C-alpha cells in the first residue's frame, strides 16, 4: 500500500536528476491578513494531499495563481516564497492575474465553457471570443513563469487540470527537450460534444504538447483518442488512466478520533437524530452533482413510504460555489426551494426531513456526519471521479453504512459494491433509498468492507506514484 512516506522515497529515487515543477490554478499554501498579522493555511483537497509531499521530497517548484490577500507581502522579487511556511522544503512561484483575466480565463472559458462541455448535463457551454483570448493569454503567462523557473535545468513538468489546455504546447515551444505530463481532473467528452467548441482543434493540439496525458478512467482515455483521430490532429502523447483517490489512512484515523465521537453526540442532540435513519449528501453546490434530483427522489420515497415519516433525516451539507456565474445562483435558489418545500410538505413541530448545512464545515464535523450516516448519496449527473464517495468509505471505520452512487461517476468504475442509481430516474432512485435503509446489517458490512479494501489500496499516493513513475520513465527514454 502506498503511503506519503513511500511516495516521497520514490521521488528521491527516480526524480533526483530532475527539477520537478507542478503547475495548478490553485496554490498549495495561502497567506492571509488577520488584522496586522500575516497567517497562512493549506487549502483542503486531494491535489494538495498528493503533490505537497512530492514537492517536499524533491525540493521542486509549484507554480500557481496567488490568491491570498497577503500573498504579495511574503514573496521575494521573483515572486517566490519558500513553503511550507513553518518548515520550508520547496518553492512556491506565484503568478498574478488581474480581475479581468480571472473573469475571462477562470470564470469564463474554463468554468462557463470547458466545465459544462466536459460534463454532459443539461447546462450548455458558453463560448465567448473574449474569454478564449484571455484563456490563451493566461496560459502564456503561466508558460513564461514555468520557463523562468526551469532556466536551463533538466526538468519534469506536471500540469493540473482543464485550466491549462494550451500550457504544454506553449512550454514546449520555449523548451522542446522538457518532459511534460498533465492530469485532466474532469471527464473528457465524445468528439460529437467536443466539436461544439469553436476552438476544439487548438485545445487538442495544446494537450498533445504533453508527453503524458492522464484521465481518471479508460473511457475518458478512449474519448480523447477518438477525438484526436476524428479531428485529424497529430501528436505522440501517451494517454493513460490514473484514477485519483483520497488519503485513506488519514481519513480513517481522523474519523476514529475522540473529538469526532463527541461531535457525533452533539449532532444527535442538536438535530434530534437518535433513533432516526440518517442520510447525507456532501457536495459543492454545482449543477453536475444532481442535488435537485436527490431531493426529488427523497420526496418520492417519503410519498411512497409513509411509515418512514418522522424516522428519516437527510442532511444536505455543502458550500455555494462560483456564485459569480448565473447558473450557480439559479441552482442555489432551486435547492433552497426544494428543501423548504419538502419540509413544509412532510415536516412537523418535532421533525424536519431535510436539514441544510450550507456552510463551511470543519473536518471534525464532516467526519462525524460520515460516521452518523446510514447512507450517503452521491447523485452526480456526470463526474470525473467524485471523492465524496471515497471519503465516506474511508471514514466508515465501523464497516457499516451504504453508499448510493451514480453510475455516471468515475468512482462507479471502481466501487462495485455501491448501490447504483441513474439520478434522473426519480422513481428508481427513491427505491434505492428504501433499499439502503432496509438492507440487512450483514449485507451492509460485506459491501462496506469490500469498498474499504478498494479505497485503501487505490489511495491518493498510489495515484501520485503511478503518474510520476510513468513520467520519469518517459524522461529516461528520451
């Protein structure tokens, strides 16, 4: 089983001859002002968990957008700062973008264009000439920053996600001898869908600037290869599946902590959960997550199974997301209306079927919710992987609980013991909620034990090790 330590050892053995450069939109450490004092924090997320130990072991460089209100105050003249701030082991090179650039590159082309293009839901992508030009401009800004950090050294570059579809080709134009890999964290669509983007040819050509291109699943790899063939674009890029995951050992250990037990007791009292069947949904508020569909399924379940009125509580936890984009504002209102409607339709003075927790929750509270839940609903309409499902499994140290999982997630290709749903088929979805509640304990435990073995073995460090090993092998072949 891969661990943080064994991943670090692999880096020392295989990457010692190279400068490792990671590029992402989000930075691994953020400096902020608290009054007159500068503080820092590490954003939560699988990317940081996987790659921070890699950079620590290699002493490499992470290039990312500076986002904290004190970020500029701590960098040197070359926009560099040593991190982690309390024990420096590698370099963070910050890139500065104007609000206009963020609007066009990030909110515009990346999140109103590429995000809905790759997630085949009912939300159409929006393509604006201005956003595309800004996206290209920002990719060039990052390419220049990477080139400055590398200089004339031998280097491996690992680019992250859909914010940088053109970056590899721009970097290679400046330094043809580099070895470059990229991981695409969201689905890759069929060519029939891809070609609705006016600049799909440039996007494919940009990604083929990589020596290695990684996706979550073999099906996304097939879609990409077919897109390249159908578009008649040339390139010599290895396209392979590297399913991302979570730090199973850390989540399991944290979930078993005494403070989580105390939080579980507190939540039981606060929300009157004792003796209830508890379900959870834990998502960023995004239209790809199928949150309205799960609330509609819960409505149908309660309508068809009146004996469970007063006995089932569903906790919908999640933070609003990308609120500057109109479709997200509409989703926020829709979810709020559905929750209020459910509670008005079925609720009593002592019981509400849905408890919304639409705020930032602490890791202790998140783990307490995972452990309290008899079932967890992941109802994505389309998802590259979905780490919520794996986090729920990792937290179930009691080998109990039922994962209700959309078959349109990348995780569905790994987590075979989940209860699968098509989130758009509301009646069937409601039936799966009933199945989860009524599943015999022996069956629940058999399924969860198997799920835990899968997530434990295919953890976040295996993802990092697999991709870096492959990239290093390609470099040695050059």
